């Protein structure tokens, strides 16, 4: 009687876990609940918002990119009596380089002598609204050649030539229309007033 009872207890102790295992539902990939449409596994995790890139600063009409006498990026105004001008064609063909001369006229009674670099005449191009569409380049590469410009009283002399091909600062063709070339000399420790010339781009 005792032997039968023990065998029955042992049988129940062994079979009970087996029965429990057989009755527990099996977990498969088909029993995992699907995510709602449009959701992702990381949807609940905090995210860092993207920082938008700063918008480029638009050019302001009337703002010059040239050196201004008396400011940090230019020397004092040339004190010797003088005038400056741009001389050259009044018409530009897009894509073709056109040359203009920046000239200085000595209106005083003493000679003027300027020793300067080969790229000391800077220029910009303004559209009809007064916006610099071809600003004065800040990274121009120039030779170390030293140039001497002499102007006797009453004499007009060329300081340097400037060239433009009807393109903007990025090298893109500008639309046909009227533009203003504006140039200034900055060298030999002094700066002149700006010279301007209206041209037509075709």
C-alpha cells in the first residue's frame, strides 16, 4: 500500500511540471502585437530637434563692400587735392571681360606720388536697386609687385585697371540691365573717395 502511494506521489511530482509546460501558451513572433501604422520602435524615445541652418544675410541696398576712408578696414583719406574717376566702355557683354581704368587727377599745386600694390584698387558692382551683386572680394590673391603712381599738378594718370565680365560673386551670369561700377583706391597708407560709372549689361 505504501509502495503504491509513493509511486503515485512520484508520478504526480514528475508529471505535474510537464503538464504545466504543455498547457502554457507558446510565445512566437506572431503573438507579439504589431505597432500602429506610421509608428516606429523608437517613437517613444525622446528626440533632439534639428537645429535649422541660419539663413544667409541678404544684401542691403546702399551698403558698400568697399573700404571706407577713416574706418578700421581703410586708411585715412588722401589729403592731397585730387579727383578720381572710372573710364571705359559704357556697355558690357555678358561673359566677356571688359576693362576700365581707375584714374586720379591731381587738382593741387604739389605732385602726388603713391607707392602701392598691384591690387590696391578695389571695386564692386551694384544693381539698379543699389545692392552689391558683385561685392569687393575679400580673398583676392595679388602679386607682391610694387607700383609707383605719379601725378603732377593738373595731371590725370591711371592708377590701375579693373575688369568685369557681367557675373556675380559666385560666377553666375547676371541679368541684362543697368549696373554701377564703384571703385576705390586703398594703398600707400591712404584711401581715396569712390569713383562710380553706370554701365549697361547686355
